[in-house]
C-alpha cells in the first residue's frame, strides 16, 4: 500500500507535552510508527463497527457524513449518535422514512461503540465521499474488503 502522506494536527496545549516528551524518547520512537499504530486501530475499529451495524444502518451513517467534518479525536460515540439523530430528524435523513424504533436501535448501537470504532467508522464512511462519483452506496456499504487490507 503506497502512502502519499499523512497530516498530523497538534493542538497548541499539546505542543508543551511534546516538548517535555519528544518522540525520540518514547516507545513509538517515530511519527511513522505512531501513525501506523493509529491507522491499524482505526481499521480494526472500522471492521468491528461495520460488523455491528446492518447494511441499512451503514448506508445511513455514510449518507449522514456527506459534507460533515469530523474530529475523530474529540468526537466519540455520543457525538456520532447526536449527529445521526439530528440527521434523521432535521436533515436529509428525514426522507429515508425510518421508523422511530429503527432510529432508536441505530442510536443505541452507535452509543455502544468504542472511540476507535467510531473513528474507524467515520473514516470509512468519509471514504465513500472522497470518490462518490465512481462508487455505489449500496455496494460500498456492503463491502468489508476495503477494511481487510
């Protein structure tokens, strides 16, 4: 798998911590090792979340991410559940015609996800929108092979 680059954003209050504990003195040793670990955790989380949701639920999560900017470090399961609830009640999800019980079931599943699962799920869902002209939502939402690499 060829890597073209990785952007890492560091909050100002975290810079002091990095000054006190430089990467060269940590077990990770390098940004590369740390980023590889993070990518592995996101992929593992995405696979687990993928399996926890059914096809319709995965399609809804993907659709709700269209144009959404998500901070995978700060926004966890509760944030994603609130986002999905708003999407169904106030946004494009209204047109999906889901019953109240189906929405509540999805929200409960999302709230049960770990941080890595939410981050992986959101990254995977946003992957559809990076090349949506050349992809089919139904096929993307049903294809776990992208997460098995």
